[in-house]
C-alpha cells in the first residue's frame, strides 16, 4: 500500500472513530446530564432521539450535495460544525440549548460519516475496495467498545463536560487534516442526474440494511437488561459481554474486507446472512446458559458486521456514479432499522419476554437474506439485458 493510501485510511479511521465515540458516549453520560439540568431520565433521552432523527433525515441531502459539489468541502464543513456543536453541548446554559446542540451534532455527523465511506470507495483500488472499506468501518465500530469507555473514564476525573470539549478540539484539528488529505481525491462527474431512473432501485437496495439492522438491534438495544433478567449478570459481566460483542464486530468488519476482495461482494454478503440466521437461532437456544452467551455474542457480532461491511462494498460497486447519495441513504436506512428494532424489541419484551428476542432477530435476518437474494437476481437480469443490447 502506498504512503498516500495509508494516510487516507488513517485519517478516515480516526475521523469515524471520533464520530462513533460521539454517538456511543452520550448514553452512559445521561444520568450526569440529567442531574446537572434537573430533568428526568426520559427527558435526557431526547438527546439521543433528536441526534438520530436529524442524522436520518439530513444524510441523504448531504450525500446528494457531495455527488454534486464534491466530498472534501462537505466533510470539512461537517467537522467544523461538529466542533461547534460539541462546544455548545459542553457549555449549554439550559437543557433546551443542549437539545439544539445535539441537533447540530446530528447534522455534522450526517455530513461526515457516509461521505467518508463514499470517498474511500472513490479512491480505493478496485481489487482492494473491500479491505479499505472494512478498515474504515472498524474505526466506527471500535468506538462501540473503546471510545465510550474512554469517555466515561474521562468523566470520572474531569466531569462529563470535558468529554465534549475534547471531542470539539479533536474535531477542529481533523477539519484541517481532512481538508488537506482529500485535496487530491478524484473529481466527480457533475454533468448528469445522479439518480435518474435509479431511485426505486436504490431504496430497494438500502432496505436490505434496514432489515439487517432490525436483526442486530432488536436485541442489542436491550442486551444489558436481557442478560440481567435471563442470566442474573452483574454490571461487570454485562460490560464483559458488550466487550465480546464489540471485539467481534471489529474483527468481523476487518475479516470481511479480505474475504470480499477474494470471493466477491455478493457471495460474502449472502453467506454472512445465512450464517447470521443460524447463529441467532443458536443464540436463542443458549442465551440463558451463562458463559456460553459470551461466545455466541462474539460470533453474532463477528458475522453480522462482516455482512454489513461486505454489503457496503457491494453498494459501492453497484452504484459507482451515485456513491455519495447511496452511502448516505444506506446510513439513513441503518438508523431507521435501529429505531424500528428498538420499537419491535420493546413490544416483544412487553408481551413475551427477553428470551424471544434472538428468534425475532433471526426472522429479520431471513427477510434481509430474501431481499438481498432478490437484488442479486435483478442485477443478473440487468447485466444480461445490457449484454444483449
């Protein structure tokens, strides 16, 4: 790998690690923020809700703009806004300003995360695209098990506001670094409508991610409560279980890149979904058996996020001219799936209990596989049609 490639991957990884930390670190800080502003726990939860909704609604707009105006400008803008929003989060004079700051944070991350995926897809060598994207995805996933704990450690010494100050400073530095790094990124052809005749196909493609997210987050959102209820796990045992899951997610993403480049995006994305279905069924069977649950959580995340990374690579290949907006729509689809998963999980718990959640996730994985297979058949038909012409 050339020096410029290493620099690009390093900058992309660090940037997505910061974005992931911003996303994952808020949840464990909610009790401290609730106490600081004298509001209820349910009210502070709106910090996460407004962030997610803003991200989901604005990401496609930024993706469309990046395909028209270029990715470098919007990524730099997003990082500057990220620095401003986190500064406001740290020093908000009231809880209303805190909510405004998280709306701005959602806007900033929406203009960064999908565009980093897209720009890596733009510059990666075709035979290494899977590996490059897997490395970038691992930056975001590492924040799941490393970024958030680091933030909570910092809170113990300096208070919760210090976390957002540090992220604001790093965001400002990364704005300059990203602006310089993507200076030589390839120019995009701006002469054509990016989604002419493709909108329905794009929506069908990213819906695979929505259903995949349901298969992952219907259980994950309630994982701590489920482990406590079904296994009587202590807080340290729950933390260890989440660590197993997080490490599996990172390793799955990195492994997927190599397999994708060797065997192809379609084969790996389909194979991982088949394994995901089987593992979720096994997780349901062994969920209440104590130590075995660590192993199945690790394998669940390993296979699940291997599938996500390979599908990202597949979309990057299938939509080379609309890469920015497709990656943005795919991230919106991810957030929609997370939201639906949490709603479905809550309904399942209320009616049947935690032990049913893995089986519900397996049904969603089956749906994702069926839709993904349908997409493969459509791609083959289009290829045959273009050959006949």
